[in-house]
């Protein structure tokens, strides 16, 4: 039995107990939360663990069960430039790497020898590759911005895959393309972004575009399929996702570059993404919408308070918007590793106050802004959205609407299918209306 304990969004303690022996002691494998470590495979004598100790992009180590102290750890699959996550099935270990936020998968045997690169259907996100030691086949899911999540079955020994189950959707992904570009942020950092649209689209600056971002908590924004986004794509629109600092796309260094006193990097990365889309004629400021949820809601709030003219429409959803008091409510204290708190120091207080959306609404003409929250959101309490909306309605100039939409009997992004459909309907209607577009 493995026991993992954590008190923040990063790092864990890890313990082991032999359940074949009555009253066996609980043995520490990692007795502090300085790193993240978890088991991948178990033999009679050894453990294979994934860890980011001395390896920010993570690696695999092999550990004797009889003496699992860190001094006895030996590299099994060494760290690479790409971030890795591992799983096992049959007699194989599967390492999934993020190469510029795109999945690539390698198969290893139980001696740590590489067997093959897994042939994936295209540029996208692959996950799964987990099963029992006796399995001869393994299942995985592949998805992209133009292909819905499809389950594949792979023969572990041969390495060949076949479609196991694919959803039936009235959408021809072959008519659309998704490509990766790189742009430069304010401090010269190279940032990847995926841009999806119909093939042959005219780059005349007139395409309705939604730019999405997150940038926090080491969360990687990898390709995904959204039936809701079909509405935008079929109306000649562009969907773009920027892989901002603060995420996990390039490991812990990338994450830390968007935390605490580095948080402004995230907003600068996002603003540079918007500028790239405008400069390269994908869209214009009058046809650009920006969206983020939770920590991404903070991103949108900070972006429009720092640069009110950046876009036509803004969607700060279930956002963390009061940065001076976020840690006083529900789960907020657990986010201190990323944000720091106003109680930490005078320097941290001043830094948070400088970008806190609630505290930086000024007299300006803001984009048409639709704030969304839910009355039962006990992660990011609705008060954040209430206060931010009130500040916008008090101080914003011009005729752009500043409104809030509050779901009832819903939580932090958790809602019924009916509510989800209504939410997405209102989002697209708000965007198209304010861009003066009549959707098909």
C-alpha cells in the first residue's frame, strides 16, 4: 500500500506498507513535500517511481523495496528536455512526453531499455497507457483540436494500434487545420500557441477569434476537442490557445517563471499572444475575444485591467479576482505556493495589489465583459466575481456591457449538461452580438 500526503498544490510525502505482513511498519520513501513522487510499477524486489527530485522535467528511478531511502534511488529512465509522465501495462513502461505541449510517447521494457516510439494519429494529446501486468493490449485516448477523443487499442508486443471507439459527431475535422506557432513575449521568452480554423481561411483581420489561456499551477494546456468550439469554427472563426508560463508545459522552471513575484510574466505572455493574432491578420481587436477560467479568470481580469483596449469581448469565468484576500476563503490557502499571500511580506502585498483585478479597475472603456460564476462554487467563492463586476459597473466608461451570469445549483465548473449548453449558448451569443456578427 502506498500513502501519499500533501498540503499544497505541489509536492507530496510518500510511504509504503507491506500488506502481506501483519502490523508491518509504514516505511517512508519520501518524507517531505519538496518534490512530487509516485509509483509506476512494482516487482517483488523493486519499485519504479516517477519523481522530479533533481529532475524538474521528471524522470524514473528504480528503488529497492527493502530500503527505499532516497540514497538508494537509481536512474531508470533519465530526465529529458521534455516533461514526462509515466504509466505501465503488461511488461512495459510508457513515458508520455510533452514536446512544445504536444504528446509523444515512448515504450520501455522492465530493464529501462527503449523499445519504440508510439505512432500517434497526429499532433495532439495522448493519455492512458495503463493496465495490469498480465495485459497483452493497452488502451489509450488521443484527441486534438480537430479530432474528438478517440480510444485506441494497442498490441504491447507489436506496437500497432487500431481504433477501438470513436464518438459520432456531425463535424468533419478534415476541413479544418490546427497548427502550432511560436511568438515572443515582452521579455523575449519564446511561447508556443496552437491556432485552429477552417482550411483556406483568409487572413484579413476580420475573423472572429477566441484566445484561451490559463498559465498556472503547473497545469499544461494540451490539445483538446470541444463540441462547443464547432460553433466558432463553422462561422469562420479562429480558436487559439497560448501555453503561458506558470503552466507545466516545460517543467517546473516554466511553472515557477509564472508564480509569486513572477506572475506578471503570465499576463505579458497572454497579451503578446493577442498581439500576434492581430499583427498576423488572424483577427483585429474588434473581432477578438479572450477567455479563462479559475486561475484563467484571474488572467482575463488582470489582462483587461492592465490593457482595457486589448480586445472586444472578455470572459473571466469563475475567476480568482481579489488577490489580497483569496487565501481567506475555502480552498484559497492552498494556492499560496503559486500566488504568495498579502500576509507574506510587504513586497508580496504590494506585488499582489499591483495586479489584483478587483483593486485595479479604473475609469476606462473596458471590453464587453461577461463574468460567470456559480452560487455553490466553494473553490473560488462567487464573491470574487461579484466584487469585480460591481467595480466594472461602477467605473467603466462607454457603452460596452459589463454583466454577470450566475448559475444556481452549480459549482466550480461543475454543472448539469443542460446548464452547460445554456452557458455555452450565452457565451457565443454575447460574443457574436458584441462583434456585430450574425451566426449561421
